[in-house]
């Protein structure tokens, strides 16, 4: 199972996206764009997952 946390990337935010890789990338990307005003490419989010 994949997991991305906003707090791991410098945000003071408790959001956590968990699940399969595709779902996590979509949820985390949507959240960061809407809540933090930063749009990450799918490739960048995939790199975040691979570094864990």
C-alpha cells in the first residue's frame, strides 16, 4: 500500500493519501492543488512514492 503525507513535504497539514499507487497520486495531487495551490505532475508524485 502506498502512502503520502502532506507533513512529509513541508506542509503543516494532517492530510494523508493511502491506497494503491494510482489512487494515492490522484488524491494527493488534487489535495495539494486545491488546498496548497501547488500542482505536481503525475511524474513528480510517482517520484515521491518511489523515494519512500
